[in-house]
C-alpha cells in the first residue's frame, strides 16, 4: 500500500489516516452508533473518515440525538474529496428503509452490501488506511441472495485472501477463531490441520506487527471436553490440532496445547499467554464478551487492508430509540487507527 495515498498535509503535519466506515444495516442501530461515535471530537481528531451509507438516515439519527450534522456529503460514485474530517458517501438512490419495528429485510440487505462494496472499491484503490464495518443482518444478506454469510467471508473473496481469520481483542484477551460461521455440528466436516495451522500463524504475525509483542506466546484450545483426554472423548486433538501446533512450531511460532477450553482462557488471564486460538465461534466469543463487555473489537487477519468491526449485531429491538451503546463503535475506530498508524510506521521504515 502506498503511503502517498494515505498521508494528509505537509511533511510537518501529523499523519491522519483515512478510515472508511460502513453504516451497516439501515434498519439497525448502525446509523445511530456511527453518528454518535464520530460526533465525539476526540474520535474525529484521530483521523479522517468517510462513511458509506445513506445521508438521510444518518441525518435522522443525528436529529434524534440532537446532534448537528458535522459532515460533508458526496454522491458515492462522485467521491473525489476525502480530506474533510468526515465525509458521507451517499447511496441515496437505493430506497427508503422500512418503518419500525425493524426486521430482516431484502432491501436492507442489498443496501448494506452496497455500502460494503463501495468501501471495498475505495480500498482497492489504496485510498483507505483501514475499514471499520457497522453491524449487518446476516439473514437480510441471505434474502438479498448474497452467497457469503458475513463480512469476513465476503472480504476474503473480494481481496482474494488465501487465509483469513477472525480475531477478537478486548480487555485482557486476544482470541482468534479456527472456524467462523459454521454450524456447531458442521464444524467436524471442515476441521482440518490447515484450519488450525493458519490462525496460529496469522495470530503470531498480528501480535508481532500490530501489538508490539516480539516473542508472542500462543495457546491453542482443544475442541472436545478435557481436550479429548487422550482420545477418550474424541481424537481431533491428536489427529488434527497437535499436528497443526507442531507445524506452526517448526515455522518459529511459540505455541502450545491443545488445552481444555475451560482452563485455557484462565491461563491467558494469568499472563501465561499473549493470545488464544479457539476452535469454534462460541468457544472463543463467550469468554471475551463476558470478560470485556462492550470493549472487544473484531479484527480480520489475513487481508491486505486493516478491517475492524463492532462485536455486536443490528439490535433491531432498540433501533431508532436513541439508546444504543456507542463504546463498541468507538473502540473499533480507535483500534483501526492504532493498527493503521503502526502499519504506516512499518511502511515508512521500509522506504
């Protein structure tokens, strides 16, 4: 990525990364949390921002919160100037969002997909330092005939990423998932050595490059109770997880396990490990959401662009009520800026 496309101001000006933010599902809480997060002068001071969404919907959210509109608006296909503090790339040709009560909706799915595609196009032009995604409704994407179950899979396809992993960082924990949006009873059919090896290596790289840990210590969880107890409760630990750990170790990664899932996170809390690789979605997300409520940030590893996201959904039940928590969106923005600055420093050092 060329730093020339990302810098702003002269040589003596502090670097302010351009961060793309997708509004998410128009019928959810995305518009509210984006407007409120960027209304904070401390957040706006971190960089420059371009929001992909519906200007009218964002303006309604601002009005409900008694916030004056603080952004510039451009039609999304005429987005020439992104040097303002906040710019809205407006997709106003799409439609009017459904009236409450909100629910999964094909048109909303098409809209949130359009916002993401707009952000991807700008990212491919190397104009974004990072991307923050607002909450979408996966059922709405399905109704819109999208063949990808979520952001991670669609972004991996769009950027032709060979290996990606979903990471959650919050409070004392950094957790990466070996499998993502798979039905629990379907995990075994896609559970391979590579599915465990890849997130271990990606986590090691992220901890080194983005979190400043020179010698990361990584713990790998088992998939069965008691990590299989020497094959008594399943052989996946011996047949799949242990070989993946061995392979990662041979590449120079300091990783160990498999550990029982009911103890591995306690060991990470005690400072014995810098990150944990969990085998499936809820195994990793339950502890981090319990220990770091409203703090954890979703980070996609393996993409050529930094992508962070809130770790919650559309919250249709409270959409439009002006009561959504905004700290998760603020944290996602802060993390995106932090990682972008680290990456910019690395790129500057290579030139």
